């Protein structure tokens, strides 16, 4: 049923991806030949896997034995019921992994007649505990690295159970259902899903009652499929251990460099401002201001006093731009006589990597500091973004 929801939502979103098992197209809703570790892959016309739904995927110590590619466990074998993996091309083909466990029972009432102070059905407590265990026990190991470089793999885990819950209680933002709140806050919770007989329209899409509680799972899966900024959202919303901060790259000391783009030395100025640049040359005032370029790990260009995003900096080196500046000055024919940088040809060259677009640009440089450039910490950069 999870596979059918993924397939239906993809069709709604216009993602042309056919479900395949072992490379073969499938047309049936139910797949009798799906064995332990088997998966349904949704592959588009370019041969790229956009999503997969795996059944009873065993994760072993030793990633070559694991049904979830690239993962392992350092303790005991794990076997979640359903594994949903979404491949995000916009996130450098990063895979986002979500788990579901099917339970065919609801929790009994306690001696006070309540279920965890919830007015509605909830799954058994041990089922929720199991989702915590999966998230703690399954790791991803980077290619070419040993067990000392493990990373948590599971983003979230949910119990699927035959509860009867009003749809309004399952609203992602305002619903008061006990486990919908934990779904939102910590990525562990539950969704009601019953193994009912599905009905379909003539075009194959699933007919779902608009008031059915199963809409909640459908909304969640659609949100995941639509989210093209998952990496940044994950880093912002994940709860790190005390005293630590999550990062999307190896932890190292580094600073953000914020500066305008000097058009005299940056021939492809517009590409740099639009997030498509590969190389950036600093202005002469940055060098005079004493910025320590060896510590720079990120560069945020200023475009008409707005910072719209930032690059990862791959390398830093000093360059003599005399030839470029002589040519530029000759072509200017006196029109740029106030530019003092012609006599200061040594510039810092930044080789640029991935560009991250900010969800909301912020204003910088109204006090003329943009032309000089400043180096700030990651924390200070976040404060700029918030302000």
C-alpha cells in the first residue's frame, strides 16, 4: 500500500517514473513475488531511480550484505518492514531513507482507561520503541572509509497501524494527535493505515476518501517528494547531541567570506552572482582589510546589497591579475579612472563548489563594507540569515 501511494503521488506531481522489480515493469498493485529484501524501484525515462520501496530489508554488519545499499549495523541484524528511499538529484543524488513498520494491533487502555493521554487509537509502545532502535542501529558508511566514519542513515521511522483517527487530528501543523506531534518534532511516530481493498479510477489513480485518515500518510509522502531542499532542512531541524552542531560536510574550522563581486577582474560576474560560478577573484580592498583567506570555507556574493546564497570554497590561492587589469583599463579608456585596483594586481582566487540558495535573502553592505569583504563564523552567518 505504501508503494501504491508513492506511485500515485508521483503521478500527481508529474514525475514520470515506472515501477520496476528486478528491472522489469510491473502493472499490478499487489506484487506476490516480492521476497525478503526485494524492492520496487521507480525509474524515470533517463534511467534514474527517483524512489524505491523495499520489503523486509535486512541490514547486516558489513554493508556488502545489507539490502539497504551502503548501510550496515555494528550490533545485531535489523529488518524493518518497509524502507522508503528517495533520491534527490538536486541534492547531489543524496538518498533520504525513511522506515515503516506494520503492526496489526492497537494499544490496550491502561488502568485509568487512557492511552498515553490520547483521545484516539495509538500503536503499542513496543512498536514505537522499535522505531527508535532502527534509527540508532542502522548506519551509512562513506565509500572508501572505515567504521570510524559512520553516519546515521535513518531520517525518520513510523509505525503503520489500524487506528481510527479523525483527519483533522492528523493535520501536520495543528493536529492534536499524540503521535502526529512527535512525527513533526522528532521524526518518530505513527500513521493510521488499514489493509483495505483499494479502489481505482480508469486512469489507474487511487480513489481516496477526502476524509480518510490515510490522507495523513499521503500528505507526508507528497511533502518528501516535493522537497528539493531536504539537506538544508535536515541540518536545520535535526536535533544534535548536546554541545554539537550537525554539518553537511566533514567537521572543520572555517569561516564565511561575504563580499561584492569586482567586475574588473571577474569576467563572469553574472555567473558568480547567479550561483553558477566556478572561480571568484577578490577585490583589492579585501586583501588590504586583512582577511585570512586560508580559513575561508564558504563564500557569499553580495548582489546589489542582497545575499541570496553561498558557495562551498574548494581551494584558495593568490593570483597576479596584471594582464587582465591592463587589458581592462585599456578598454575602459579612462571611464574607470576612479578605480584604485589597477595598481594592486595581486588578488585571491577562490575555486567554487556547490552553491546553496537561501530560502530568504538578507540585506548586507549598506554601510559600504561589502566592497571590502568580511570573514565571519558559521554562527554569525546564520544570525545574518535570521535577521
